[in-house]
C-alpha cells in the first residue's frame, strides 16, 4: 500500500512528515510531495505527473487556509488537479481535506449537519466539497472534515511564544472547547482509511478525537500561563464533531483527546521536524 500526500509543505504537512519519521506507518509506504525541497518528492503543478510515484491512495493536503476570497478559491480548483494526479498515478481512492469550518458553530456536529460556515475559509471548503460531489473523477473519493490539529491551529503560535496565552472566558467560567486531533493520530487515521474497503467510505467523514478539548487545558499542558478576557457576544464556546461514523469504520484507531498526551506528542514531533 502506497499513499501519496500532496501539498505537504505547510505546517500540517511538516507535522505529518515528522510523525512518519518518528513512528513510521506499519503496512504502508507514505510518500510526501511538496513544491519545496525537504520532502520525498519535489514537484509542482504543471510539471509532468510522471515525476510522481504510482500510488494506491492520494491524500490531497494542498490548498489555502487564509487570504482573500480569490486566494481561497484555489481549494475548489485543486479538486480537478487531485483527480488528474490520482488517475495518472494509478490511485483507486482520493481523500480531499476539508474542515470542521464548513459547519459553523455547534456541538457534536455529525456529517449530516447543515453546512453553515462563518468564515471565508469554511465557505471555500464548502465550494470544494461541492466540486467533489459533482463527481466525474473516475476514482473513489471521500471528503475528510478535519478538526483542529494540535500545533497547526490558531493556538499554535501562542503555545510556542514566551508570554501567557489569552483566552475567552464564558459564563460557566471555562474557555473555548474544540475538537482536536494530534498529527501522529491523524497519520494513523489516514493510513487506516487508505486500507479500508472503498465501498464502505461515505462521501464525508469527520476526523477528530472523540471528545472536545479545552484550549486552556492545552495551554497549561504546554506550561503556559492562561490569562482570561470576557468572551464577546459573538464568541463561540464549543465547536466539536461527532466522530461516531469514523469510530465505526476504524474501530482499532482511537485518537487521544487528553491534553497532556496531545502536547507530549507535539513536543516529540517538534524534535524531529
């Protein structure tokens, strides 16, 4: 089993690459592509696809996470490129990386929940999913609605800074709660999905640990002092995903939601990355 992960030059790709270096992926060969040096294959769109290795499954990690609406529109346009690369590399399955941002705020959001993004990034990912749903790939496809990845989310910079971490405090005295997953667990999930029977995979699948994690718990586990500010009216305390479908498909994979374990895992990856 060979899995090709495209667009691995960013923060998330760096953590996944470190996870492979640290633990490996039993039963699979994972190949990382990037435009830049430092990954297994240096390749960019427009170059001959023959420069890429054959693979059984493709994970389309590439895309934009910030910028203008025009910048973010690349996420939808890359669907066609992912399909082309998959077909020419012999892949039977394409996993398109989407995001929990497609849902908007809510707790324990299942794959059947209404898509109501609140951010331009979420809107761009909804458009990407629409392109996938239109079909025409010639291969099996699955959209992965990814939760926050520890070390590659909005909290990451604060966790590595020298100062305290400032968080919103809500009426119950707690801070924000979010669905998370560690990069090592994510790589295990991707490997297990690539080995799964393709007919068993749904159009969309939530990817996260089973329980949401307090951002203040992550900060404290990282040795940071937490300072509080009163949450503004528009702030959302919990955004979490229902992972029942993922757990039923991958019963042997149980991503941790323990803040201490998540930070310890990130620390180990940072030593390798």
